[in-house]
């Protein structure tokens, strides 16, 4: 796995495929491998560059407060370090929150923007969810076990648990095999989620943008759709039926197909 120094720390990343660069930004607690099901298809058309955000995976864990703006600065510095002037930017959940900041603060660096299960500003309901994750992670002393027991049920539908228990187990096993996120890093990263506010960035986003939600997502529900769609000028909205917060795992084929259609439409 290659690493590059950007913003004064080492960022770990994976690079696969050929074509225009596509930067994939992970969600809360995850490293670059969280998009394995997408990279398998995306890499047939794009150079997929998935990174470990600060505090996750094999990237450095610098001390200090995290924010979604700081994480976006990391992504912009990462692109500069790799000599990538422009790229397609895609992220789910925290990755979408960071993507908003990248596209708003560094508009010339973004070819297209994909915001999956995103939100423009954390509201009291979101704050309560994340604070609950923090309490559980501290009590359990394990971020990965918190993910499996607390975060998974917010991300996946009850129907998936009932219909595909072996698949749920495989996802849990996958989480447990990834590099361990230190508790302190998780607290800083989750604080970035709690403090997220990109409302003023939305109007600055110039790149064509795909906004998606899972119909049954409760955490980042479609209550955020109007604000995102109404504030980002060149945007389109897509709802994945039968999915919660993580369509990337609940309906891989449809998610990959619909998101690839958008990406390919906006490739040179």
C-alpha cells in the first residue's frame, strides 16, 4: 500500500483502475477498503483512489481536533501531493460531508461530486446518535465492536438482517479484520460529524452533483434532501428504495449501476 505525505502527515491509500481519477472518501471509522464492492466496478472506467482519512486505517493519527473542513483540507493536499489537479469526488456519510467541503472550498479541483447518505448540517437527532456511538465505544473499549453492534443497525435494514444473516456476519467479520481505529481517533472523528456544518459551502459547489439517499435511512434521512438539492445548483437526486444508510452494501448492483451512470456522463 502506498503512502504520501500531505498536510504534514502520512496518508495511506489504494489505487486501482485506469481513466480519470476518482477519489473515494470513507465514512465514519472506515478505511479505504470500505468501497471494495464499488472499486471492483468503478475501476473498469476510472482510476479509483481510496484513502484512509487521518486517524483511520494505516494513515497517521495526528493529535488535535478534527472537523469536516480539516478532513477536506487533507483530501485537497492529498490530491496535490499526488499531482492530481482535478478529480471526481465521491463519499458516503462522513465521506459525503467531507466531499461537500472539498467541492465548496476547492471548486476547481472537482470534476463531479457524488454525495451518498449525506447531510449539510448536523441536527439534534444526528448529534444524539453520534453521542450514543461515543458512549458505547468508550464502554466497550473497541471501535470495531461498537460498529458491529451499534452502527450496523442504523446502516442496514431489518429485512436484510432477516434475509441474509450470513451476509451480515461477513460484513462484521470484514470490519473486525481491518486496522483498528484507536478510541481517541474515533472520538475526534465522530466529533467532526457532530460539528459538521457545510450550509454555506453548498452554494459554492459548481461541479455536477449526484445526491442519493436510502429510502429507509433514519440517521441521514431524506429530511436533508431538499436542503442539498435546493442549494447545489447542478444537482440531481436519487432515492434507493428498500435501503437504509448503506445502499453500497444493501443493493450493490443497483448502487453501482446508477452511480456509474452519473460518473460516466460527467467524464471527459
